[in-house]
């Protein structure tokens, strides 16, 4: 098994999509610069969704156009339909992510259609994106529980993950949207998914609402997952999952991985600067335990 782990920093998108006050494009761009200085190589910076649904992402085209073009740094953006894809292409986006769910009710509330309909819609989006030379990632939400339906069967998650892979997604990110999962649930869910999608194409995307996210990262790591989504300073939440808090903090994941001897390419101290910057912009302290400890130590 490889000793390298890929971190997909989702702070500028998942982290900021739910903020009450508008974040300036210049502030998002400064955050991206600081993340790059810390060695982050994969950053989800934008979301070409309806601004009526998620006003915080309204400036996505400008963000995507203005992010620094740096060798080895890859940017991605959420795309829910062909309108979003056209906007992403016009903004020079090279990688998109389509986002489905393992829960019917969440799918309806999040993207205004059921799972089947979303998969049919994404088929067209992914085909067109691939024809345009883009890479496409797939998300499955509610993999460890749904805010409206409660528990979700691991086989349902695996089925949706498989459909996304079949249509051409190179990696499937498994989202514990409401952060209610436990290491045991994580293991069962990954085990089911790994029967339908190669383990090397699965990613963990854990929100930390119940404080279990880092434990779930550890469980997924033990199972062989080597890609994790995280948000600097633990930013984030989903507008369609009431009460859900941020993603697992990137600092906490990097610290865990460093201690276990995995290579991420990310410098923890510089990551702390990115966290301090965005926490200052938002006017609240970081929710990263490692970030808090590092701040006390200096
Ligand atoms: P809809 O209302 O069903 O769309 O929304 P529609 O096709 O009927 O169009 C209605 C209007 O929206 C039209 O405008 C369209 O042009 C416009 P009008 O004629 O009324 O003036 N429209 C758009 N405008 C801009 N960009 C677009 C777009 N599409 C249509 N792409 C839609 C359907 C999917 C658009 C909507 O439900 C939506 O935008 N949802 C996004 C929800 C969202 O962003 N949720 C958060 C991200 S997911 C997440 O955070 C989970 C994740 O992190 C993993 C995890 O944690 O689980 C990924
Ligand atoms: Mg999320």
C-alpha cells in the first residue's frame, strides 16, 4: 500500500458556501494563495450552482478565472447541470465534480430532483465534460445518514457510487454530510463501496458535527482509503443539512497522517497561516484542535 495520501482541500467551496456574510472574491483568492504556499495541490474553489439556491457561490466564475495558475496545483468546482458546466467551461475550469446522494429526500432538497433523475442528468453532464477534456469527480452525500431519512444502507451508497463511476467519474468522494457517522459505520460503508468501486478510486469526505470525523478518517485509512477531503480551520456546512458543521479540519488530518508516517506534501505550520487568515476574515476562531494547540504553543 502506498504511503502517500491525497488531500482535497474543500474549504473555499464546502467551507464558505454556508457563511452568513458574503466573502469577497479577493479574500477567497488570498486563502487559495496561502493554501498553495502550504503545499496543497488539490483545491475545490468554486460551485456553479444556482445563486438563488446558494448565494455564497455567486462569484465562482471570477474566482475560477483568477486563481493563480501554478504547476502541480489542481482546481475543481461543483457542477449540478449543463448550465453549470457551460459556466465552468467558460471560466476555464479543468475539473468538475457532480454531486448525487444516497438519500431520495436529501437529493430532492439539495438539487430539486430524485436520485435516478440526478444520475440521468449527470450522465449528460459527465459525457460533455469528458468530451471537453475535463476530469470529473463524483460525490455521494448522506453516506452515513440523512437529515430527513435517518440511517442509509451501505448498499445504497455503493449503488450510487457505482453509477457515478460507470458514467466516467475518476474518483468517488463519500460524504458524511451530517457528520453523524462512526468508525464502525464508516468501515461497513467503505466495505460495501469497495465491492462496486476500486478502493483506490474512493475518497472520504467527513463532516465533524458529532466530533467523529477524525476517527472516521482513521477508520477509512485503516481500510485502505488514500484520498480525503477536508477544510482548512474546519470551515463548512451544507445549506441543505440543517445543523451540519464543517468538514474535518485539514490541519487535523495532516497532523494525523504525519504522525502515522504518510506523505501529504503539506506543511502544517504554513497551513496554520491559511487557517489564521480565514478565521480572521470570518471573525471566529479555528475549529481545528491541532490549529488551537499550535496557536497555544507559539
Ligand atoms: P432548479 O430550480 O430545479 O433548476 O434547481 P431549473 O433547471 O428548473 O432552473 C431554474 C432557474 O435556475 C432558471 O433560471 C435556471 O436558469 C437557473 P430562471 O429561468 O428561473 O431565471 N439555473 C442556474 N443558474 C445558475 N447556475 C446553474 C443553474 N441551473 C439552473 N447551474 C439546481 C436545480 C441544481 C440548479 C439547484 O437545486 C441548485 O443549484 N442546487 C445546488 C445545491 C447546492 O449547491 N448544495 C450544496 C452543495 S452539495 C454539498 O455541499 C455536499 C458535498 O459537500 C458532499 C457532502 O458533504 O455530502 C458535495
Ligand atoms: Mg460536504
